[in-house]
C-alpha cells in the first residue's frame, strides 16, 4: 500500500455540499432578470467542469456591459452569503474522516477556488480550519482550477514548510469535479475523485481512484480507527 505524506483537499463537494447553494444564488439573479436559463446546468457545465464564468455565457445574449456584469456578480455574492448564513450542509462523514486523519502523521491542506470571505463564512460554522496545516483560497493564485497553479502553489508552500523534504509522489489530492481533477493531474499529482450527485456525470477518466464516499479514504490509506 502506497504511503503518502500529505493530502490536498478540495472544499466544495468534498467537505461541504455548497455547490448547489452557489447555483441557487445565480438562479436568483437570473429569475430577477427574467432570463430563462437553468443556472444549475450552466454552473455545472461552465464553472464546475470547465472553470469558466457563467456570466460570460449570458453577456452577449443580454447585451451586458462589464459594469453590469460586476453588479450581477455582487448580487450573486450577496445571495450566496445569505444562503450560507442559513445553513452549511456538511458532506456526511467529512468531520469524522478529518478527525481520523489529523491523528495520523499526514499533512492536511485545503486547496479551493472558493473566495476567502466565503470560505471563512463556511468554516466558522464547521470548525474544519483546525484540521489543516494551511489553506489556499481563490485569492492565493492568479489562475483557478482547472489550471494547475492552485495545486502547484500548494506543493511549493508545503515544500517550504518541510525544508524541501517532500516530492509530488508523496501527495494525494481529493477532488469531486472534472476541473479539480485536471488541475491536480496537470500539476503532476495523484488524484482520487469522490463524485457528488452534482458532478457524477463528468469525465473522471484520468482519476487514479474513484470512490463512493469520503468515508472510504482512511481505510484505503491504511489508517484504521483508533480504539476507544
């Protein structure tokens, strides 16, 4: 069984089920505009799969200026923050798995395309920040997933913290989306995917493993539950 020294975790869809909330926030903007489109389908295709912006897909259809697009983004963010303030749906088993792995010698790192402000809102409620050695959010890199920069940045920071005594073969990435998988693989890292209902039909052919649940992770790593 291969031994890893660090796990890089995605956030949305892996630890918390917030992607549908984000799509809902976009849909609220569409509905107010009277724009007849399924925000969830657009968000799933263009953002979650390809790492592109939904707003670029409607810009020409609605003849919107850059200023108007920025206003719509701000409205979406306000909607999303309202939804986050009401409930944070945690992925079943996420807390238990993080607790189990934190007691091992593994370094745990959170690498997400989520804005820092939204990430803070989410994990002020979950308390998950305590499990991670460090956290990278959208503001920490120029290019978001599927670009390899997020995971490359995480690797370089981990090397600095470990005095360069770590290689890419020591690292495992846990992802739920096609764009996250591509980001990890293009950065030269091994990646296991745990698809959600939201992402289950994406192309995961490059994944090193495809799991059904986050609860499978510890046993696949050879980490057994501690005896009471």
